[in-house]
C-alpha cells in the first residue's frame, strides 16, 4: 500500500482466469499535461516538476524494494490525480528481478528504453538500473517538453540511446539547478554501472534539491 501506486483491492480466480481488482483513478496523464503546457509556451514550474519526480521516484523505489523491475517507466504511465498527486501506473510488464532474462527484457517503450535492454539484457538483478534510465528520460521530458533522444525510425532511435551524447537539461531549461542537471546526466548514462545506485539514492537527492528551491 503506497500513496503513489494504485491500490489492489482483490486478487481472484474465476473460470480458470486470474484477475486483479484495482481502484479507479481520476486524473490526467503526465504526457498530456506536458504537451498541453509546452504547446502553449509554458514550462512546468520547477518546484512542481521536482515534487512530481519525488512522488514518482518514491513509488518506483517501493516497487524496487519488492524485488520488481517496472520495465515501462514513461510519462504516459504517470497519472496526475487532483488529491493524491502523481501515481505510477501500469505494472503490467513488471517482473521479479530474479526472472529477468532475454525473454522478459524485450518490453518497454522505445523512446524511454535503456541501452542495455536494446543490446541484449542486463545482468540479472540489475533491471532497476534500466528503470532509472527511463525515469531520467521522463524527467528530461518533464523539465524541457522534449525527449532527450528522438527519431521516427526505430533503428535510428535505438542508436541514439546507445551512442548519442546526453543533451544538457540546462541548455533548454536554464533555471534547472546544476545538481538536478548532474543527476539526470547520471541517470541517462549509457553504462548502467555509472547510474545512481538505486531509486532511493535518486529520491534522497531530489528531496535535498526540493529543500533548496
């Protein structure tokens, strides 16, 4: 039970079909909120952006603490609810870290996909690092209105994830603190070993920045 994750009311089985009953959430998807703001030439306020990232990272940390990799972190899977704030949704691709292999790592969204999931699959137990990369892409999009890597051709997009230089957040969002820009650069590192060690580390660093804003 986590305030920024959907609540599961029941697990059941009927007529040889398993099912999950979950709460009805009302809100707007983060990607829709980003598009509506930046289309009007309005950036998301920095304090709001950091607060939303804290809530989502807190939820992702809870997922990781359960031994799961989410595998589909993206703006469209974050719901902004009026009373609850951001809620991380769609755990349909989530798998236990111990079950990560070539079969399970093929999911996710290409615009947010970590390089190691394109080239093959990460070392078992390190799927959370791919989630941190996807969260970094989401954070970049939230702060700037643009994705760090984009191409309509899938092969070209995958090559950008694998080898293109990481764009500067501050070049598009000058009011972003240097500490935040540095954190995103680490999260978008091509080498998963150079990313933050956990979602919890990202959470602590974001909370420290929030106090300074």
